[in-house]
């Protein structure tokens, strides 16, 4: 095979793999993978780091070999080598060409400045605002939930003041709002070093304004803010009731907007849901681009974990990463927190944790405030001398997960509630021997097939999810 044939062969393999591998994983693992050679029946592929090598070997080598054999009978085996020059290369553009034009890339490019782990806070434009260089668009992992926000942040960074103005990003805690806002600041400063960029939270803005007014330097405050090219205000939901500050911000906003300067805002909720926000500010916020960030799905969580591992120069087995992605909630800060605890464990112990260790570390870092229920510290317990009823199951399950019983009965489909809810259904079926129909009624009139499905799901999960087993055992003990 000459080079061109070799590449085409590799691309036909990729085309065969693509439908059977989850999209995010496909992009993550094969975006930087290249074909190296085909000699003596051995197809050699190259990946950028040993981290990739371990992962692709573990998860995809059999699949790759099988597809390669199907396409070319001369193939005997495949192997993966490391070629570190792939690190610095752009992703194989042909990968993108293979893709249907769905605008949902999972970017795992990490900025080279991240590797030190430390960062300094850089003062910008001498006005006391600080943009943290740690947060960049390059190290923001893009998944379907934040893809629009990311695209808007990028557009605004490329031409501040002329695309989406104001840009208003909202979403729950720990979903990357501050990261994106700071990235915009960094990107603008990189592209236009002379532009005046200011980042503050709404609280900082308020405090600064009040302090300046007290010092009778309100005009200085005005001058500073109204001469900016890019004003970023984070967490505007905290603007509650600071009326005078809101008026000041309103004028600042108008001055900047009319001068064609960019304004970027974030909040944990859309403007219409921010209590105490002045009507005219609300309508200003709503006149630009409003974009929400949704909680990350499994693939995005996995991609974030991978990126962070690479940044920190660590190698974790696919099983461990999958375990974390599967069991973590959707707060990325917590997700990264669990990973950090794990990496600290590895550094301290000098060995890879077992899945059981991981479950333990995971449990500790996710719920630090939680008493050790296994030691009998729980407040409620099963009734003495009467048989168990559904309320006991609800109470004990809720307590084990630090939830309210009513949350178990609610319609909320967040994983943190969904799994405990399913577990409660499972206990009602297995321990109370209720019919699926009856359990469905208890949970607000759910169909019996929904309950059946939930019970099957738990029965399956219990086989492989050690953390769930721990919860299961704790509740089971309490029910006795
Ligand atoms: P928010 O402001 O929405 O509460 P942050 O921006 O502070 O959330 O994010 C919490 C942490 O998670 C930060 O360390 C951030 O870098 C990280 N993070 C969140 N989303 C992503 C993402 N998509 N890619 C990489 N890191 C992320
Ligand atoms: Mg934030």
C-alpha cells in the first residue's frame, strides 16, 4: 500500500467504527489518531500519548482489528504506537469530513499553558479587574449541552461588540459559566492586547461602586467603566435589591452598548426569573443573546475527565473514568473535585486505586458533610414491632441520599434523585412485595411498566455499581 492507499484504508476503518462508537468518544479517541504503517499483516496506528494508547488498546483494539480484517483479508493484527508529534498537530481533518455535519464537537484540546497546574492572576488594564489565565476557550470541553454557549463565546471573542450584544449565559452551579466568561476575556486580550477588558462579579461591582461613592469618587468609577471595550459581569442574580447600583449599571450598560462595546453577563437563571431586577435592566439583558448551559451528559463528563487527566499529566484506567462519569452528578466542579482527590490518592499511595478505593474516595469527596450511616448514626430507623410500610422505605432511602422524601416522589429527573427514586421502588417491590401497579400509584400514578423498568435497572446496576451497593446495604440494614 502506498501512503494514499494506506490513509484511505484507515478512513474506511473509521467509517465502519463510527456508527458503533458513541460520537463523543469517537471524536475524542480517533480525532488525534493516525495510521502509521501496514507491514507483514500488521496494521500500526499512532496516537499522541501513552494515555491514548492505553485507552485505545483497552477499548477499541479488538474492534479496530475486526473491522480491518473485514476490509482487507491480509490483516492479521493491529497495534497502537505513540507518536508524540500528533499532540501538536491539528486533529485529523478527515475525521471531521467523515462526520455528518452536526455541530457538536467534543473538544479535548488542552492549552499548553495548563500543564504547570499553577497559575498567576494577571492584572488587566491596570484597573483592578482580573482575568484568570487558567480559563481558556481551548481547555473548555464542548459537549451538546454547552455547545451553543461556547460558539457564542467564540464569536464574541473574535469580534467583540458586533455579534451578540449583550451575551447572557445562564445555567446551574458548576456548569462552566465563569470559565466561559473568563475565556472570553482571555481570548479578547490575546487577539486585541490593547482593548480594555474588565471582569467582575455583580457583587464586586456593587462593592466597588459603594466604596467609590463613599469616597466621593463616583465620577472616577463612571469613567473607568464607561471606557471599557469589554465588560464582563458574572452572577448577576446577586443583584438583588442593590437599587442604586442597578441604576449605575444601567447607565454603564447604555453607554457601552451605544458605543458598540461588548457586554457579557451570566446568571444561574434567565433574566425574567431574577427577583428584584429592575424592569429596564431586565429588558436590556433580554435584547441580546440569551443562551443556557445544560448539565453535562455522560459523554461530556467523560471528555472533561479525560481533558483534566491530560492537563495534570495523569493516566487513569478507562474503568475508573467511566465509573466517575457514571456516578458523578452534573456539577463539573464536583466532578473535577473527585478527580483531584483520586489523583492525590495516587500521588500519596504511589499506586493505582482499585475500583473499590475509587468508590470510597468518590463517596467521601461527593458528600463530605454526610455522617457515616453504616455506623448507626441515622436519625430515623425502621419501626419496632410493626411491619414496614412505604413511608419507611421513602424516609430511609431519602435519608441515605440526603434528600427529602418528597423529592423521591417528585417528577424531577436529575440523576441524583432518579436513582434513589428507583432504588426506593426496588425496595418496595423486593422487601414489601408490592405490585408494580401499587408502587406506581405511590409514585404519583406512574405506569406499572415504568416501575418494572426501574426495578430491572436497579437489579442490573447493583451488579456493577459498588457505590450503589453501599447505599443499598445501608438502607437494607436500616430497614431491618
Ligand atoms: P459556574 O460558574 O457555572 O458555577 P465554573 O465556570 O466555575 O462554573 O466551573 C466549575 C469548574 O468546572 C471550573 O473549574 C471549570 O474550569 C470547570 N468546568 C466547567 N465546565 C467545563 C467544561 N465544559 N470544560 C472544562 N472545564 C469545565
Ligand atoms: Mg461562576
